[in-house]
C-alpha cells in the first residue's frame, strides 16, 4: 500500500496542539494535506490552527476542542468532521498523558496502589481516548465512497513494552501495554475483513522526545527549544512515522539520541524472555538479576551493531 501522506489527502490528529501530534500535523501540511486537529488545550489548539493555516491557506484546516476521554464529545463533533472532511485518509490517535498518584501513604510517598482515580484518569485518556476515536471515525471512513488506502496510527510507548517500574509509571505503562495489544488486534481484524482491508493500522512507538510531556508545551518552533542532547525533536518522530508508513511497518519504533535500535531490541528481547525463562517479573530491575541483565543486554546490543 502506498503511504497515505500525500497532497490533497486528509489527516485527523488527536493531541495535535503540541509535541508529536503537532509535528505530525506540520509534516502532513508540508506534504499538502488537509487537517482536522483535535486537542483538549483550546489555547494551544488555536495557535496550532493559525500556524498550520499560514503554511498553506488554500488547504483546509479545522480545529476541534475535545477531551478524547469524553465519548459524548466525540459523538457531538462527528457530524461537523464528516461535513468538513468527506474523506479521512490518515487517523492519528495520539493524545495521551501521564498522571501522578495523589494519595500519600503514611511514609509520605505517593502510592499508585492506593489511588484508583490515578488509574482511571490514565486509562480514560490513554486507552478509552483512542477507543472513543475509533468508535466515531471508523464508521466515517467506512461510509466514504472511495476505497482508496487509509491508515490508522495509534501512539504507544516503549514503556508499554519494557515496563520500567517506579514513580508514576505503573498506570502509564499498563495503559500503553493495552494500546499495543488493542492496536495489534485492530490491525489483524481490519486486514482480515475484505470490507476493511484497505485500512492499514500502525503502532507509533516514540523514544525519548522533547515535548509537553517534558515541559515543552505548545506548537513551538524547534529551533527555540532547549532540548537535552539525548532526546529527539518531535519532527524526527514525525519523519520516522512517515518513513514507517512508506515501508508499511506495523511497529514504528523510534530510536533517540541515547538509545539506538540495537539497544531497544536487546531490552525488548530481555523483557519478553522473562516470561518463558521463568525469571522474576521485571528482572532487569530486580536485585540479584540487574547485573546479569545489563551484561546480557549490552552484549546482545553490541552483537546487533556489529
Ligand atoms: N514525549 C515522549 O518522550 C513520548 C514517548 C513515548 C510516547 N509518547 C506518547 O506520545 C503521545 C503524544 O505526547 P507528546 O509527547 O507529544 O506530549 P505533549 O504533551 O506535547 O502532547 C500531547 C497533546 O495531547 C493533548 N491531550 C492530552 N490529554 C488529552 C485529552 N484528554 N484529550 C485531548 N487532547 C489531550 C495535550 O493537550 C497535548 O497537546 C502521547 O500518547 C504520549 O504518551 C511520548
């Protein structure tokens, strides 16, 4: 299938007002695409619409303020979207965020296991957000007359694969593991059915990217960012997505300035081997296993590089 990133096609992007979503929207605009931009942050979304419209006022740019976790809000904007964009070629379900547990245990530590609100907020945004989006957008794609190739991209995370413990990570990691699983199923189901086999599905897995997650909020110019050397610019992730779509990859895994592809592969291999080697859960971080894990991962990564 040819990539759907092409002039006069339409991209619908959630979390479009900052970071990865904004960079993908900008790349699509630079390729001559019409844009439906969705975000919860009205102020950044307004700026985003202006910046992207200015790049090519002849192309259509519409912005929709929406909390992706709000199912009825998706239903409310569905008609507006389909009126403005009779054909949607690329859907990027990208909005996501990490929440912090707010319940303190007696030792003073914030404890994720005492705060179900932290879990439900994370899952509402990161898991039900994309599911709500699919519920509304998939029928619009299927209703459209043309059966030209379409693509759905969902943004996951390496944390949903390697599952690093600590801090605020448990709910975020679990939400991104759920995203990996549901996106794999979606890809399989759509390609197995002749009615939907023109829709390809992709899991975008950014590495460490300098975005709102990290304190860089809004549709900022990358040259103005004070980015740590190890992190990638959001535009690098957008380019990696574009290249991955061109190659027809399902897993579009982005390296960054600290972690190359070989190290990612070695870490993922170690993590998945925990299951069938009957090691303790998350052995990479377990006393008694840490040293062995690090040694094996480095040796594997070096072998992959040579
Ligand atoms: N930055 C990283 O290092 C990194 C790494 C792996 C995965 N990711 C994933 O990339 C995606 C994009 O994040 P980013 O890093 O660009 O961060 P970002 O904060 O710059 O952008 C996220 C955008 O999503 C919007 N958003 C958040 N919650 C929303 C909601 N409920 N409804 C609608 N919009 C909402 C925010 O307003 C923001 O504009 C997320 O899914 C994140 O989990 C980021």
